[in-house]
C-alpha cells in the first residue's frame, strides 16, 4: 500500500506521493491510480522528493503515464499539503519547468489559498488547425509548461461543439 494525499485546485485534482515510495514506477502508478471510475482517479500524481540539503523537487506524471514539466495547480496543491502537514508558510519547489515559490495566503483547513510565482510567460502568437473547425488564431503561452490560448469576442463561446460560459 502506498500512502497518498488527494488535493483539488481550480478544477484539477492530484495525488501527492513521496518520491521514495515510487520505486521507479512513476508512469505505472500514474496510469493505475489516476484511472477514474476504477481507482482513486486524478489528473496526475505529484511525486515529492525531499533532497538531503532540504530542497524539495516535484515530478509530475499525468494520468496517461507521461511526465510533464509542471502544473501550476498541482504545485499549489503540494504547497497547501505542506502547509497543512508541516505548518509551512512559504515553500520553494523545484520542477522540470523551473523553481516555483509558493506562499500561503489563507490557511482555513480544509481550504488553502496559495499564491505561486510562475515566472515570466513566454508568448508566441500562433494559428493552429483544429479538426472540424479550421484555423484558429491564438497564442502559445509558456510559464514552464505550454498552453494554447484562444482569443474570444464574448464570455460565451464554442469551439468544435464544446461551449464555455463565463
């Protein structure tokens, strides 16, 4: 049995597991534990490594077993867990997307508000082709992990049959 914590932030959910428990089975554990309806279910697992010098490092594995640079929401979940379990107010977390500094703004268990430095975004205008939709103008925005941002004319919009409302 592997002890874990499950945390939620802004619609994403993550499992948090101490790195030494992974035993080099990161991808396998992510696929098994993150499977919705047949297991715990999560968007990914944040593996927390505690280095001998006191530094902390996160490795994020998505539900499909792939490794990602980082997740802002996942990083904040780990910071909240460290605030709850160890009383930390500030925490620096190394990630494959760079060092992230998190600060506890509100600690009202079980609710935590965590502020995180995500660095300076790299923005690159781009047009991509979406199947069934055509060319869509937007921008690649990277703060340690890449995102594609769409520009819309209103708070209610639809892309490829999916509708979003503000």
